[in-house]
C-alpha cells in the first residue's frame, strides 16, 4: 500500500557496445590476502541468502579516485553512478575495472514560479510564456554532447526517453520536440515581448524593473556536471540582458533553499535539478501530478505551483488512472505532455547515462533505470565470479546522511541503497522490464472492472474482469482514534461500497514462521500496525499527528476502498482500491501492505507520544526534538529507556486492535530478543533481508553488513537476471527514391549478433517525417523471419512528401527489456525520371 515516491538526485545514451552491459564478469587483480575476502569455491544453489559473507561501506566523496582504489584492491565498487566521461574512459581502459550502465537519471531546471513578497522585485518565471520560451533558448544537444561528454541524450518532456511510455507516445513526443527545438532568436523575442508587457525595460542591453536591474539567482549544484550546466544557463541569461547571481551549493545546502525554503522569499530563480527513477517505470502518468501541481509534494515550492484548470484535471486523472481504455489514456498523456510544455515549471534538459564502476571479478544485478543504488536485486546477486563468500568493500559518497527509522527515516538514495540490503520485500521488480516478481508471495489474483485497461504478462498473477466489484462489509476501511478500533465498510457505508480493483495476496506457506534478524518470529501484527499508524499520524487530535504525512495519506485515501485478512494459514489478504495500473503485476505490488517489526516501531511511537523523539524531520524540527534514529546518535539512549519500560509492561501499541493478532507471550519474546540484539550490536535496526546490520561506526565512517544465514531462499534464486537483451537495430534501404516508386526498407533486429526472436518483439513502430519535419506517415513494421523486419511505404504516400530530404524513424520495444531501441534512416525523394541533366558547361 506504499505510495509511489521519487528521489531527487542527479538515461538514455546511444553508446555503441556499452548499452547492453548491466552485469559484468571478470577478474580482480588487486591484493587479496584476507581469507574472509577470498571466499571458497562452491555451488550458490547449496547456500542460503547472500552470496558474499560481508559488505563494508566506506565514505568516498571523490569519484576520481575510484579506478585507482579498485585497481589497488582496497575497494570493489562505487554506489553512485558516474557522469564523467574521463572516469568512464579510465574504467574502459583498466583490466581490473569493469562497469555497467543505467538510464534512470534526468537532468532539468527547476524554476521558481512564485510571486515575490517584495513587489519591487520582478520574477520573470512567474509568467508561463517566459518559462515556455526557455525550451527554445537552450541547446540540449550541447548539454548532452559537450557538458556531459556524450553520456546523455537530449530530453524535452516529463517522460524518460528510456522508458516504455516514450515509445508509446513517440508521435506526440517527436512533434513536441520539433516544436520546441533550439531557436534562440524566437526565444529571445518572446522573452523580450513578455518582459516589456510586465513593465520591464531594456537599457543598454540590460533589463530593469522599478529602476533596478532584473537579477536572476541561479542555484547551482557543485558535485557533478550540473555545475557546468548551471554556468551554461547563467551565461545564456546574461546574454539576454539579465543580471545573474550564481550560488554554488552542495545537495544539502541547496535543498534548504529550493525545496524547503519559501519560494516567495525570492532567494532563487533557477535550480539545476536532477531526479533518479530507481526502477523502470512502466506507467509515468503520475509524473504530471508530481512535478507540476501542489499535490505532488508537501514542500513549499510545490504549493506555489498554479497549473491551469485543464492541466490540473488531466494530471489528477492520470494519477488516479481515471480512464477506461488504452486509447483514452493515450489521449490524456498527449494532453498532459502538451500542457506540461506550456506550463514549463521545469525545463527538462537531458537523460543521463550513469556509469557504475566495479571490480572486474564482481557480479551484481544493476537496474537499467536505477543502477546499483536503485537496484532491489543487488543484495541477492552480489558475488565474486569465481567463488562463494568473501568480503566486498563498497565506496559511497554519503551514508547515514539522515537518521534511519522504519516510518519516516532517511530518503537519501545512498542510505536507501544500504537499507535495501537489509530488507526482504514481498515482491521485487524485474531490473530489465519493471514488472514485479514474487518474493514472499506464492501467487496473486487480480480482478478489475470491465472498464479498467489492465494487462497481465507473468504467470504468477491471474487477471479477471467483473461488471462490478462489491466490497465485503467486514473489510477494514478506517480507524476510530477515540475507541481505538478498526472500522469496517459496514461501519462507514450502510449502502455498501464498490471498487475498480480487488487484489488477493497469497503469501508463502511459511511466511508467518520466518524470523526477524533479532530472532523474534514474524506475526500478523507486523502487517497490521503500519496501517493503523498511518491513520494515527493523519489524525490532528493524536499525539502522533504529523502534518508532513498528510499529503501522502490523502493521496492514499482517495483511492483506498478497504482490505481484510481472510486467512492466516497461509496468510491471505484482500485489498480493494479505485486505482488501477496498466500492468496487473504492478497493481499487485502497489497493494501489498507494509510489514515492519512492531516491537521496534513501538519504541518510536512511545517516544513521539511523550515528545522526546519524532519519526519525521518535519515534526522533529517543529517539536525541537531529535529525529528518531535507530542506528546512531542521542536517540539510542532514549530508546533504551523505552525498551526497558516496554519489556516490563509487555507493552503492545494500539493493543485493543493489535492484541488479537499476537501469539501468546509474543510481546515478552519480542522485547527480550530486541534487548539482546541492541546490546550485541549497539543499535536497534531489525529487519529480515539477506544481510543484517552488523555494526555502525559513524565516526570512522563505516557500516558493516553481514550475511543472514537463516534467510529462507537459495542464494541462486535471482541469478537469472544477468543479461538485458536490449535490441540492436540496423536499417538498410535506398538513399534516393523517385516518385512513382515504393520505398522498401529492411530492418535487422539482433542481440549480440544473433537474430532477436520475433515473439519477443512487442512493437516495431515507424514514423515518416518530410523535409519540414512534419509527420507524414506512421505504421508498424512487419516481421520477415530470422530477425528481419520490413517497412514498405507505397508510392502514393511518398508523393505527399514532395522532393527533398526525409527521415524514417523506428522505435522497437521488447517484451524482455523495457528499454526502447531507436534507429533512423535518411533518404531523399526525387521527381520521376531523376534530376534533369544540366546542359551547360563551364568554360
């Protein structure tokens, strides 16, 4: 039931030979004398849980040192994607270093659209026309090829060019890219006209308002290529006649200004933003709601957004999946793209290709979108190529950046990457397609109403449709804080309630026999508590109330229609919602209730109720208390006091509702196990993944994870995800075509030199553009066997092109890999009979 989240951080680049490398195998030649690092030969299938014995995370903020560190054998991998062409070349040239690539990082400009409190200061970006004009001012090809050294491709739209929706919307995307292509003269004219309409005037090449120079503050991130992007943008604005102030800031320094600061204070105008998708997103319809409306985030900047009524409605419908057919969704997406460009609260610049260096004898499943730091399979696949076991040393730019807790702890990507190694999820995303596979589920049943456009791909999910879906009266739908009890549909809706979707989750037979890392046994209470707590944190009369939780909760509540536990042997859960997703597998993933160790979470509940700690940073700041941290800092001593009190009272949070889901003696067992755990480990982080948190040393800057030997899965369970089969395209055809002739093109679709199976190709769609870049024809390629496909354009269609240069663009999507492949063929049309002979000769 967790809502979708985005991580602001720093995707597609067509670099020959590199794009297909996601798992790298080789041999490290650095010093390796420690027996614990050597490991032993063995069969992964005979081992449980992780394939290495230990991972040590150390801080390293200089990626330029990485190649040398790996070559010397002191480190094995880096948890940040590299955007430096120089480091990329170093990795390519080294025998000891290898790499894989990911495509989920987007570079953009975040604009401040607020009216400033000081009315004598003009904010040009208050006007949508000026924001829109920036799209034509910026040369995105220069950004991708020069500023990022070729490790990026131009991006114009709020959809990642490496994700499936871009291929589905190729016609609209290309037309908008052509509409907003680099045209600095037109951009300057629009900006000048609008500035004058706002009351500004240009004197001797500089803009003035109320007799003061119009000054733009560009907030520039310094840790990566965005520093170069910021300087490029600042130069462009100076050339237009604006006075520019450049603020160079790190991530933490900048976030206090652009994200959490009041935009009306006028401290900034442009921020060099970047975002990473940690998984391949198969449905990016909610990007519009997230990036352009106040509903996206609770932060002050988002509350300054003022989309038009039409844009707001389209964005909300796409977020709710309020459509009844694929065609209707397509129309809404096309409308959203068009309105997003007119709004341009963000100027999308490039999709970055991130390079992930690592030792050549190391293997790991990287996500095609999120790379290593976003991969949910890294803890299950990390291993040395020639042995089982051993120690891995990982360098990370930052760790323990913010406090860790299960409810509202750190959302920094480097912290989240480590936490993924400690956690076992009910489902895990395919790193190549974005579809979810079962981990702790045995199967799932999905039923949707007949008007819901949902498809199924994988066999572990079943899909049915129904005219209506009636919700059982005993399904849970709300929480009564006064009576401390769960309310049912019957309690809230006397006339009954319906939903657009029902998901039945069948957990593994032994799910409730599993153990948390501290040795305590999993119970149904671990699943029920997070749901109750979510309601309590949204209740203004509760001591647990947190205003920063409200936006997320309200999005959840708009679609939630109830859930119930129908069996505990094995655990079976039904969830009802009005929100659907195009893929049944991902609909299941969105409906799974969170599972957290209730006894650990309870310590935080008691500390927050008494005003000593707070789960979220926002509430901690408001209460002027410590942000709850389970792994280090002053929180630990506070938590030890609450552990002693909870153990003495055998305390159960929300006991009236939670008590029936506890085994006899469970509370005492839990607190005994946790007390032993924290005394041995020095922290309170308890989880259930393939690694456990062995030690945390903030002063020394290291975190140690060790293999959890009681993990239930064979260690080779996820090793099949080793090779993304990204199609490789080659188009053959004539360069000159006379009117009256058909155009015949041959497309070869291969992978690693072998024909790509026809049945694995989902679409092979072509777009034909004339000499003025107008779309003249679109259609589907036809398979011709053995990896060959045909494109035929009839003579009458070519006649409409006139004479001159034209281009054929092909987009291919595979069922095995969500990353689209693209190819272009340029040709010229000539009059029938060919060009007339020139009868004159030069003397």
